[in-house]
C-alpha cells in the first residue's frame, strides 16, 4: 500500500505522527490498565502472572502510567484545539441515543471528530490527570501523608473505572461498530464515502478547500 | 504447643478450611503504669528477630527511634505531658496491635501476603508480598513499614514462631517489671480490668483499658492511667479502618466489576442487536 501517493479514493484521516502518538497512548494505557486490574481484584490477580508476577507488576505499573501521561500530553497538545465542543456538538450529545440506534437523521453533522469522540478526549484527559495524581501518591506510600493516601486509594480506582469504561466503548466504536475507522487509525486513510457519511462537515470543508476529494489532516 | 488454623487470607475470598474452629487466642497485655521504660523488650525483639537498626541523631528524647521501622518492630514511646499542673512522663510500648478486624489484611491485593491465624496473630508473608504498601494505608496504627531494599513490608509477628511452639513472645520474656504479660485475650482482658479497678481505688479515676472497638478489638491491650486521652501515650483515640479503604474494598469493588463485565457484555449485545454502522 503506497501511502505517500494516495489515490483519489483515499482520504488521509490521520497523519503518521498522529497515529504513532495514538498507538503509544493505546499501548501504555492497555499495559497500565491490565496490570492495574491485576491489583484491583483477586479474581483478576492471574493477570499479574501474565505480566511477570505481582512484584514486577507493582514495580512497572507506575512506569506504564508515567509513559501514558507523557504520550497523552503530546496527543492532548495536538488535538486540543480540534476538540472544543460547539453548538452542534452539544446538540449531538443530547441526541446521542439516536446515534446508538443508527438513527442519524436526528443528529447534527459531525466535523473531523464527532461529539462522542470529543467527549471521550476530555473525559480521558480529566480522569488521566486524576489517575496520575493519585498514582504518584500510591507509588511512594512511605513518604506520602496519610490523608493523601486515604483519598488516593479511592480516587485511583474510581478514575480507572471511568477511564477503562470509556476505552471499552472506544475500542468497540473503533473496531466492530464503525467499519473503516480502524483502518483510518492504522493505515491512516478512509474512503470519501466513509468521510461523507460519518464526518460530513470535515469532508465538505476539505472538498471546498482543495477542490478535490483528497484530504489532508492538520 | 498451640494449635492454630488460618482464619483469613489477604485477597482471597471465602473462609479457609478449619477457620471456624475455636482455638486458644494469643494476646499481649501492656500495663503502662508499671512500665519503667527500660527498653529490654526492644532489645529482646531485635535479638530474637535478628535485626539491626541504624540509629539517627540524639533528638532530646529517650525514645530509641522517632517511629517503628521495617527492622524495628517494638518501640517504647516516651511522652512528656502535664496533668493538673504536674509533669507527667508517659511510656508505652508500641508495636503491631494484631487487630481482630485488620485493616492491613483488608487493603492487601496480594493473595496470601497477609494472614490472620485463629489465635488472632496477624502475620505478613514476604514471599507473597508485592510491596505495594496498601497495608500501610489500611492500618490505622501506622505499623507496617516498607523495607526499601527488599520492597517488602514488615512488622511485629507477635513472635508467632515462638508462640506456635508454646513459648511467650520475646518482649514479654524480657520484661523485668512484669508490666508485659502474655496469655489468651479473654484472660488478659479480665486481668486488665482487675488492674484498672486497683488503679481506680488508688485514686487514678481516669484509668482504663485500651482495646479499641473500631477495629473489632485488638490482641494487644493496654492498661492506661489516662485512658481518657490515649493520644498522650501515642495511641490513636478511636482507630478505625479508613472509610475510603472500606468503600474501595466493599461497594466499589462490586460497582467496578459490574461496570467492567457490563461494558464488555453491553457492547457485544449492542452489536448483536444493531450491528455495525452503515458498512462501506
């Protein structure tokens, strides 16, 4: 597949750097989430064996979290300006139940990211900060004040639950639920038809600005 | 010889075999009114457990260390205070309290790292410990300490190795004033009440037993002349497992598991019902 010269039926959805950053975020999140789940419930402690045993998991989980927050910060910087929710987005969120049952007539048109994707972005940002803040406290319990530790043991799993819940939905949407979107994040391109039906505003902006169906990510 | 079974295991649901059998309990009584602060118990503990500690600088107190350490499990706390204008010098031996409802065990995520025996002793197993330090937050007495080299948490074992072969704990063996005694928890609580009655008749109206109910009672109980203010002895007034730990290990666990399973199952069911969005 020649990505340098995409043919007329390929729209660039995500640039190489966007994809690299996304997958670094994804892998570090997956590692940190799975090792975290090992310590969350005795029923999931077998995950600790998969990742090298309880002591290794305890030692490396915080580093996985640190890597996650660093690459997420890069993703945040790249996408923050594209993620602000406008009037259409707020309207979209109120009608999100129509989206879930494939009734798109009732929904405002989406731009490069739809309101669901934007919400996920902000949700992961907020709970990511909470996870890191509480995680640092749990990393060195021997030097942290008791009050912070008592709050962290509650804040960390609560933030993780919401964050993992969001990612379960995100993985479903990005793979099975929306055919074509996974290729957009792996190979970086989508078809014009996909863009026109899922992100019509983004598609039109692009056609207007270039006069062709060839799109470029920002 | 003392027969013991394992009563509770960290991060292990259900009750272990034999846990319901009633066995003799093991407990310590610390009568602070006859403690002379000689530190023989500290030395005996270090000797028996073969531990060495590096001492810091002299801080203007008789106290050996500011706090318990991973390699120092028995500390006499020295407190200077005042009572009705008179100076009062309080000494009390501090170590693991061997709670009936241990917060360390509740907070521990590593199966088998913390066990509670049927005699009431709460013990740490270094081979299963992963060094997360959650027990340090679960313990309302701030007893478990992390060994920075091995990354394992350590504390007083109530000399479970000695107790299991019919010996009394090392600290008790060494006490020259008999302010420390070893026995069943029931006997020692009675003995403590008797001592409190004597103290009261001697004019110590505030004397009492320290056996905090917030953690279900403890297997280390104190007789205090000022039971109205245990803080003066360096003991928490109303120790309890932190509420955040109880929520985390209680309702939140169910909510989290429901969310995890519900999320995975829910997306799958959604796919079966609605299928993919307009396929290409």
